[in-house]
């Protein structure tokens, strides 16, 4: 994956890799966000490229052992790109470390990656936590079909999730992004806070006085939280 990630002008950016994503936000028993678990299904064309030469025993299937090198390489690359997972409240951004388990499988002609990231410190939601899962350069389109792809696990009473649609990038922000040197792989904090959620976001709200809410709001499919036609 790393070899395919290139710096592209934001004004001309368009995706080349498509991923159907599912996300689970896990809370600990104290009510803190403890992990964000990812389930990513890559598009068929990119999956076919990924598995070339990995069927070492020639049985036509791909075992976890045969996919282990691809899993390691993918996780190393994701570490360099902050796992394409950006979360925070207001100007406060969370930092993440990889969870203990990651694995890849191949089914139905698609490579599937499962992994988790953990906040470096358990995080208690204040008002609402914004979780944006996207490639800042938009070379990869990470899409959630709808809110049904988001699960809250062990959430405190009163927590609910919704999708926030993408926002149009202001021209001055586009100019700032395009002015960054090509070797920059991590946005400056002030830009990261502004950009988070521009391509759409999961919003998790926790109101300790509210009853549990499982009837999540549904919003029109949008990028990257909706797979584009291709």
C-alpha cells in the first residue's frame, strides 16, 4: 500500500483505492473510549494486486500465514499515516497506538483487514467525540455505507452515534494544504484540527442523563462515508 500512496494536489485529488469500512467504538467499564476497531474490505481490483504471489502452497486459497507479511506491511504503513483515524473534540486531538491484534483474510475476491487502535490514554467524552476515518490526500476512499456500519460496544447509558456529512473545503484551506511540502505526511496540529471531519465523520455523543438511543440518525451517503460509483 505504501508504494501506491502519493502526494496529490487537493484540488485534483481523486481516489484510486476503495475500502468499505465498518467501525466499532469500544468503551471500558469506567465509560471511557478504550479502542476503535476497524473492519476494512478492499475493492476487488486492489485486492487482486495485493495477493499476487502470496499463495505459496498453490492451493488457490490464502491462509493467515500466507497473508501475514501483507498484514505486517500494511500495519507498518498505517502507523506512518496515523491509521487514517483522526478523533477529538474541538481543538483537542486524540493520539492512538495500534491494538494487540491485526489480521487479514481473503474472501469473495476481496482482502479484508481487521485491526484496532487504542487512545494512548482512555478518553472520556465531554460533549461529542468526532471520529474521522479518511485519507487526507484522498488517494484512498474509506467509505461507511451508513450508520449501520458503526457499532458502540459497552457504551454508557445515553451514548449514541450519528454520521456527519462531508463539508466543502474552503478555498483558503485548500491553498494551505497545497502549500505543504511534498514530504509532509503529518499535518500541522492547527490544520489537522480544522480538517478533521471535512470528509465526513462519526459523531459519538454521551449524555449521562439521556436514555439509551439505538435509533441512529441516518444521513445521505457521502464521501468518504459512502462508496463512490466505480
